[in-house]
């Protein structure tokens, strides 16, 4: 039997305390903690006895948000095996690269991705099973417990914005520590109802609120994927108390016709992360009476690392290699991964993870994230953070989205360029946007090149690909 408080036994322990309490609601399915525990145990037996999964084996998941993915994760933990959630937004050749790298024994899929999963499994000569086979496993059988705190249990590929994506290795101890840290920081309690709309294939959707909610005995309202109408329906029908959003989903909610009249009173807080959050977005949600909190982290850091500018309990953070007004954020803690798959160190010799993100730190120790180190624009010796330009420009009513980036310049080294997506009904011209920025940011930060596009190129995790924009700007006629 695993030690008390182990990751593999989180659901079992909650089921013993509150078997009839709601654990997961997904579309028309509602699972109590007792039922969720039964399914986790039965799935572990099926994986081990019927499908031959052994400690250290990998199992891939391809599908939308589904209770089956949660069941798979806890079932594999009991076996000592590892879940590899695949990003359904990727192209098949990108899945192929991930499977070649991690070599899973089988892939489990939902109905929406059945054909793609079967084709993927065929290309890699591995078994394929449906989510129904996992969720409808036979009556519980005794499964030997091979869980260990140091056993890898989750592989999550990084976004790959600055190079080849790597698979961060989260151990059972990492996930358990992150659940405790995130639950404490957000004050998640059994009476809470958590609305999850972000994808569980990424640590944001899975680890910031969903797993901490289950650790705390709260009720997770799981949406298959984000859609503004479905989110408003869930908020008004299920009355969640907490939700996690990113700037793109916040913007979609804000611009939806239902925004002005939606009943948001059940939400005691909205947490937001993934990237620098424009102040205008925060103020729009605050104007509806919502408290907005920000969480900072990365695939490798749990990801719950810094909450509202302060390192979360048990997490250490520092700003290193300071140049000018900022430096690189380093993070260390029990939720920080130590390796990339299969055995490439992710941290330095002292256990610090070098995030590649830049931050300023005030006299009280509060961190303000200003962008990626590799996105920093250095023009005439001055450091310019893209977020400074983007925050100011996004306040113009005609701008839907924008992204600033550097372009080589013989005189200044680099100059600021900006790509802009205009609203459909926008009447403003480039001259009006220039005038809007003047007086709001220093003259040396003003864009020298403007690129108007229909959409910003983004990674599958929604992060802007500034390198692609720079290439487009280079090719565009002046």
C-alpha cells in the first residue's frame, strides 16, 4: 500500500471521506468521489491485467477534456506507469514526433478523435482503445500498488516557442506538491465548484485548478473545450465559484453578446495565466465585480509558482542576471520537474529552473513578469519589452490583437515592429494607432514597422510565434 497522502491515492482518500460528494461533472455525466474511485481502480486493473501495462510504460491520450483522462492519470499512477496527453491541436506529423520520442505502449481516444487515434496507432504499431473501455472497466480487481513518489507519472511537452519542444517529466511527488501548493494559494475547499474550460493536455488546464480541486474534495465542472456560449451556460447553470482563464478566453468572453447581462455572481475569483495579461482585460472583469488573480508558471514548474507576484508557499523564486530593470526568473520547489524525457536535466546543479522569462522585482519582493528573454528587443542599447507596446496598443478600440517584436537594423541594432489584427468594424488607420501610442510610451519604443494581419500565428498552446511575424515583416514590401 502506498504511503498516506500519495498522489496515486488522492481519489481513494477523498472517497473514504466523502463518497457521495460530487467530484466531476462532464456534459450529462456526474461522478461522485466514490464512483470516481471505483473507476480509477477498475481502470488500473484493465490497464495492468488486460492490456499489459507495467511500471514505467507510457500510455497516450488523444481527445477533448474528458473524465477518462483523469481516470487514466490516477489509474496509471497506481501501476507506476505514465500518461502522455497529446495536444489535439497538433498535426499528425507532430504527434508522430512525440510518439517516436516517448514510445507509448498504447493510445486511448475519445469519440471525436477515434479515426485520428487509430491511424496514429497503426503508424506506430501500437494498441488503441476507446475511452469507453477505460470508463466501463469491469468490477474492481486487486491491483498491485507500484506507485512511488519519485516515479514519473505525467509527460507534458513544452510549447516550443523558442526551439524544439521537450517532454517535461512530472513525478508523482511533483504533482502532489503542486496540488497542495495550488489548493492552498487559491483557498480551494470542498464547497467550491471549479469550472475547467482550458485543455487538460497542458499543465494549465490540468494542474492549476482541476487536480488541486480533486485533492481538496471540490466539484470540477469539466467542459470538453472552451466555447464562450458553453462557458456562460455553465456559469449560470452550475454556479461555479472559481475558474481559470487565459487572455484569449477572457477576450472571447468579454466580446461575446452575453457578457453585459451574464450572471457572474457565483464566482468568488477568476484566476488567469499563460502570458502577460493586458491591464485593460483585468479592469473589464473587475468592472463586472470579479476579483482577478494571476498565476505565473511554466510546464516545468508545476506550473503553480508565483501567485499575484509572490512565490507560492513552498516555492522559491529569484531574479538572476539582472541587466537594467529586470532579470531572468529562476524557480525552485517540490513541484518543479528535474528532467526532460528520458533523462535530460531540466534544472541547474542547485535545483533552479531557468525559465527564460524576464521579471522586475520591487522593494517588497513582488515579481512583475515582463516577457521572454529571447523576445527582448534591444534598440540603441535600450531594453524594450514587447508587453509594453502591446499593453498600450491593445487599449485602442480598433485593435483586436497585437504582438510586438524586434527586427534587425543597421543603425540601432534592432527596431520595434508590431503586427496588428484589427477589429472587423475598425475605422482607424496606421496613423491613428501611431498617434495613440505617442505620449503613452517612450519615443524609442514606438514601432518603426507595422504589419497588419488577419490573425497572429500561434503555437498549439496559443503563444504568439514572433519569429514567424519577423519573417513576414522582412518579406513584406516597405
